[in-house]
C-alpha cells in the first residue's frame, strides 16, 4: 500500500512540473499574437523652434493641384529669316560717310552710308546731256510748229503749195517724236540714278535701311572701295524673333505646329514670354539625331537679344488633378516613402505614403495623406536624421 502511494505522488509531481514549463512558451505566443493584432504606430519626431529656424524648416498643407507635364528644351534667340535685310551697293564706288554702326536702331529709309558712285557720275553726265538735247529739241519745235501752221493757211487760200505744208508738217512731227524719245532716255537715266540712291548731282549715292530694325552688321569705313553686291550692312527687324532648339527624334512626336510655348531667359528669371511653334524641320542631323524646332515670339521692346540662351516649355497631353506635395517633402526611410506631418509646433509624425508621378517638382500622393494636412516641404532630411537616432543631418 505504501509503495502505491509513493508512485501516485511521484506522478503528480511530474505532471505539475511539465505544465509550469510549458506555460512560458504559451505566454510568449499569446503576447506575440497580441502584438501582431495591434496597429503599427507611426513614430513621432520633435524639433524645437530654434532648431527649425536654424535648418530652414518649411511646412505647407498638402493640396489638390493640376499636374501638367511639360516638354523642355534649350535654344537660342535668332532673327526671323525674312525679317533680315542685307544692304549692298548696286554700283562700284568709294565710301564717303558711314552713319550707322552695329547695335543702332534705325528707321525705315534712314541713311546708313553715302558713297561716291562711279557709275552714277557717268549716268549723271548722260542725264545732263539728255536734258540739253531735250531743251534744244523743244527750242526747235516752236518755229517748226509756226512754219507748219503758216504753210497750212497759205495752202488753204491757194497762195502756197500743198507739198510745202506737208513738208513743214512732217518736220514738226519729227521734232515731236525726237522730244518723246529724248524724254524716255532721260526718264530711264533718272530711274537708274534713283535706284542707285544718287542725289541730285548724280555722284553721291546713299544706302538706306530697308525697314525699321537693328543694325547687326556694319562692314564699311570711309575711304573703302565697294563693289556691286558687296554687303555693307545687315538690318534685322527684331520685333518678332525665333527661339531655335535642337530636339531629339524621340521627342519630336510630343511637338506639333501651332502649339503654344513658354519662353524663359536668365536675364528675366521671373518672366515668361508667350510663343508658338512655327517650324519643325523635316530633316534630322545625322550626327546628333536632332531636328530644328523654332518658336516665334513677340519681342516688342527688343528685350530678347540675338544669341541669348532660352528655355522652351511645351505642354504635353498628360494633365490631371491630384493630391500632391513638393518632391522635397518625401524621404526614403528603410526603403519606404515617408513624409513628416506636423501635429504641433514642435511635433512631427513620420508617415508612410504611396507616391505616383512626379511632374515639375510636384509628386502625386496616392494614399497615406489627406488634403490640408501640413507637411514639411523643406528640411525633412533633418527630421529623418533625428528619426534615425542621429544628429541634424546635412542635405
């Protein structure tokens, strides 16, 4: 009987020992299950106001904006081809005076230079001779007309022969024909002198601006000998200009004729000039695989100078409304996209978000953020450093 009691007591002791040993493992599993059921808490970061000021922290509300994609290219300002005029003499001569230099703004018809036109001298002499001949013929016409009239009256009353009247009439008509011929010769000489721009004395010739614009080239000095057709001045009308860019062939499909364009130059960083696509080349450069694209831009005050560098922005077909924040607001924390949402003056929550497209420095937020929530847009990197357990980082 005693032996039986000893066996029962030993069995109870072993069973009790096993239960106490297993209990801790069960507690761990229960604890782990409870933790997995709790939502993951976002971490908060605190930064005092002096530190915020020191790092330049900026906070702004997330907002729904219009995200529009733009194609950008770099080009230069150029004059429009048919707004450029080359001024050259039509005859050989020697430059007497130059009245315009590069950069001068000139009016239409303004004198640019004068030169001694050697051909105009000869033409002037011919014109003078033609005038003298015309005066002589006019002097001969008066007595010839009187003689013709006298012969007609005598023939009418039978006091003179009919043939005398016919002879005097023919002489008068011959003189009149010579006068008309000489007038035509003189008119032709005067037209040639006018085409040369010769003044009244027939030797000094003026070169004039073909239209209002800016002198972009001046290749003449007093005393120079000029030849027919040699360019002496170039005048460009810059009231409208081209901004010309080289566009890669893969991007040509995003551009169309007549498309609106925004032009910006470093000289006027806060201003945009309106333009439109006026030309797309049909020929690619075989070396660079690019084509010329020109945007025509109004330039009333001639603030856009030739050969200025310019940035061209062309809107593409992609455009939509979306909740977005500046791209600088997003930080990579352990491979996740995180923004810092302000809860108090010095308290910020690190919140994981899902991002979409990034256009013009704005990043679409698909989930994890609501419109109106205040997000750190500048200085988020420093909050990320604090979150990682370090000091203020350097961006």
